[in-house]
């Protein structure tokens, strides 16, 4: 008989992590990997940055498994469709609740495993009905998509958005994580790359200490945001997990 | 480029689990596995039951990776030494704090990964200084070794035992898990195979509700247990992870 496959992940051993930025849509893309096996995932890739991403992947020696979206974006086209044409066996992943097409549909409580590391899935609807957040296996960080931004949050006036749902998602699914957990959002428009969750719990001007659900609903009602520039192009493309349409 | 290795573990997908019993020492041995990949570990195997274990492993189609001990046992000889002679690449695992020899030494916060499933390690000294408990990745169960037994606990008068330490291990590391978590101990002498942790928190006659640390120390002082039958044979063998000595 021959032994199976396993490993020991030592206490405190950090997951491989790289944050990348798309200037055009102010989108953060994340590479996460098992430092031993180099099995990796990419979260929220942007179509026009796929060449950059592939160079990073090659120089880090990663074996990409999945392209995971936090939701069907309205401001850029996902890179998962293009990545599928470049990497044999690579699969796209999105929430079942998004209604979008992808190789794999996931929901709350699922785990996305790469090598011996993983992220776990929390349902955080509100910006869209299908928004997910992803918690690192050691709770050292959370990818919040457009649900919780640094000192802000995603808009709730398009794509089945709901201020009430977003408020409850943040309070029940994100603010229940440890204060030390690092928030990595899908966007930032002011050069901030991360925040401590404990700081957002206290000082987020829309969702932090002292803000009630009805305060939040009122704030979101009065934002007077303009129509999202790329929504009419990006959403249809993202509902089939990016271009090219690879079915 | 070719994709790496990963998987999706769906919410609620149970780990493969089988409990086995050695009549001679009243020891429970556990087989745990990833239902998709069949990668598996065995916890607290008993030397005289290795043939039975191998038959189980074969009939379940498992690929055994590790033989993990909760501690250096005094009442039976571990089967990990024998299993190493039967399975190519199979490795023995025990706590660093045990002082015993093994292929891999682990400590609190480490994770033992098999396929895409894992157990996490908690230090629960008291029965011995090196006792560990193992929590399933979904917290559905905990393997408590001789730290917490059903309506009882391991003795604390040999092998560097300490009633104070055992009391604090149980309260800080085990009773902090959910009430629904199932306790699977290393032994039972009355035919009980498992207990709900919530019931032990309430009704364990030594450690449950209302019992203080000093109550517990007093109880353990007055047990008047006989000298462990096999300790002089078993402990030296287990300090080198069982016979044959395979270094
Ligand atoms: Fe968005
Ligand atoms: Fe023991």
C-alpha cells in the first residue's frame, strides 16, 4: 500500500497573498496560495489585466486552480473567461445566488480549497443579491468584495441591491469576525489597500458604531450617485463569467 | 499552463468517519477521511488491531497518510510503528510536548490535512503533559484522547499528570466548543461510543457544571486507582511510536 496525500499546516503559517490593482476601475484583484504546494486561486480578476496576472502567476510559480468572483461586477469585466482560455483545467466560481454562469456555483458555508489552504464562503447580499465574502482559513483576513469598503460600502441602488440587506450582512457576517482580521475590499478610490476590521467596526461612517439600520438606509437613499458607467456592458458579460463566452 | 489542485467542500458535507474498538484495552481507534479523494488518517491505532485496521482501510478504499496519536498511551502499544512497515510513505504524528519519537511533531494551532479535509490541534495537557485533542474542520466532533472521557476523564497520577492542568484544558480548550460538537474519547469502559459536548458540560460528574478546580483536584486525589497494568511495557514502546522500532 502507498500513503495518500496530506500535509501539516503549522500554527501561524501565513497563506500566500498578493494584492493587485486595476487603475481603470480601481479594482483589487487577489492571488492566494498554499506556500508549500503553490496551488492558488485568483479573486476578482479584471479582463484587461489578465496578462499582468499571468506574469505574476508565472514569476511566483503558482498553479492556478480557480478564478473566483465576489459578485457579478458592474464596473469592469471579469478576467475569468480569458483565464480559462490560457490555463488548462482552470475553473470559474461564483455564487449560485448571483444567477451568473460559471463552472462552479457556491454558497454560504462552502470552502474553496487550494492545496492545503482554504477560504470559507459567507453570503453577504445587499450590494447585489449574490455577493459573497471570503474568510481566510486562519481568519487573518476577509475579502469583502463590494459589501464592505474601507470607510464605506458598495452602492445598493442597482442589481437587486438592498440597503437593509447590506446592513445586516455586514453586522451578522463580517463584524462578527475578530477585530484583528484584515479587510481587503474589491475597490478603493483613495489609495487605501486594507483596513483592520476593528477600525471599521468603530469608525466606518455608514456602518460603524452608533449607526442603526435606519440611519444606514437613510444615508444610502441620499447618495445621489450617477448611473454606473460600464454597467450595461459589464453586467451581461459577467453574467456569463466574462468574455470570451467559453461554454 | 495547467491548473493546480483544489476542490470545493460543500457546506455540511460530512468528513468520512469510522470508530473502531479494541476490547483488550477498551481503546477507540478512529479513521477519518476526505470522502472525495479518500485521503485518510488513523488516530490512536492499537498494535494488535493493525490487521483489522488494514482490512477496513482496504474495504473503504482509503489512502492512509498519517497515524496520529493523542498522547503516549500507558495501556496499549500504538499501531503506528507496525503501520509504517505496511504502507509506503505513511508517517507517525505525535505532540512535540510528549517527548516521544515520531516522523512529525505537532503542537497547538497546527492543522493535519488529508485531501481537502483537516483536523486542528489543541493542547490539552493534564492526563499527560503532551496530550492533544483534535477538532474536525467543521467542529462537528472532537477527539479528546484521555483528556475528556464520557462522564469522566483520564487519570492524572502518572506520566507528568496534573489535575489542575486537566481541569483548565477541558474548560479552556474543549468546553469552549459548541454544545452540538460530538465527543469521541480514546476509551470507554461501559460501551458508550460518543457524547454530546453540551451534555458533558452540564453533567460530567468530575468536570461539569458546578465543579470548581479545587473540587476536581480533590476528586482526582481520592480515586485510589491501581498501578496501570501495561505502563512499564507500553510507555517505553510508545515513546518511540510503537514497535517495531523503525528508525
Ligand atoms: Fe460591484
Ligand atoms: Fe492514556
